């Protein structure tokens, strides 16, 4: 099979940054033909020592207009893929499927005034891609990014988020963004304490945001821990907020590749 016929391309790792013993970021070259919408994911492949390849889905952190691809990963203890991925270094090869996948994109919503981006852990990744794209800032009056981690040291990409206001193409829009962090296992200055679901149930999330979660105005994207996604969807359903489908527009979009 020729390279052009393969379903993947071979990209080169340019940067690898450990954040904690279990979290790291990767930046790789990007094939000129690889196209994606902000919020989508790629299938990444790593070749093992025995010559076999393992594949997993990873949302892009980078924007559709960046010349590189960036990913945010956790090392799963005993996990076949992440164990291999975490061993890679600069100039190693990363396989990337030629096609992007996923429906955690803004076209899931036909309307809406307030966009809530609710994430746990590495589920932050697609929202960073969305926030670096121009479309979200034009479409919504308010953008509430909620980022939940277990320990404060796991809070990643704070500089990128803070730096959005310095980007010339976003300068007049970043007042729309409210960034809320919550740490579940310890107290941390400036962050809430508790799970996203708890903060929705007790009203604290809406109180801090200064915005109500309503079917009329709110559109909600969820990415991260599958239990968080399931539990949050149930809470939102109680408020008459439902999954947005092509045949039935709704208020909620999810990504979950566990």
C-alpha cells in the first residue's frame, strides 16, 4: 500500500511537556491535508516495540488554523495506549488518521445566547480549540468555561486561557468569557470546591457565573469523565434541556470516547 493510500499520516513530535506525573501535552506537525472543526478529535496511533499499532481518540487542543496539532493526555495506569504515548519524545513519530471525527462542534446548536463549556480533566481540550476559533465569540453573548480537576496542580493551560484577551482577533470579544475552576479534593484560592454536578444541584455554579441555566438561553457542551457526563445530562434533563440531535435540535452536546 502506498503512503497516499494509507488512512493515516506520520507526524513528528515537536514538543512534549509533562505537567504532573500523570498529565502531559504533546505538540506535533500537521499534515497539510488534515482538516477539522474546532471541538473534533483525531485518532492517534503509536507503534509498539513488537511492531503492532494501538489507536485512541484525542480531541485537538489546537485551533483549526494552527499549523501544528496539540493534544492533552493523562497516563492511565496499565493503559496500553497512554503508556506507549507517554514514552514518546521529541522527533518521535505519531500516526494521525487522515479524517477528523466527532460532533462536539458549534453546529450542533441552531441558536442560543449563553454557551456553557463543562469539562473535567483532559476534557478541557476541545473547548480550548473552540475558544481559539473565532466563530464562538461571534455567536454567543456569554461563554462560561467550567474546568474541574481533583487537585490544583492538575489545572492546565491557564496561560493559554488568560492569553486569549491578548490575541488581536479576539481583543474586543473576550469580555464575554467567564472562566470558573473547581477543585474537588482540596481547597484552592480562586477556585470553587466540589463536583460540577454538586455545584449545579446547589445553585453555586449559576450564582458564581451570574447566569441561569435555562432551556431558552443556555447551550451546554460536556466533555470529560463519563460519570460526570451522565450525571450532568440527568440534571439538565430535569430542567427540560435535552441532547441536540440533527433531527431534533436541543440544548446539550457531549463528547465521550471512553
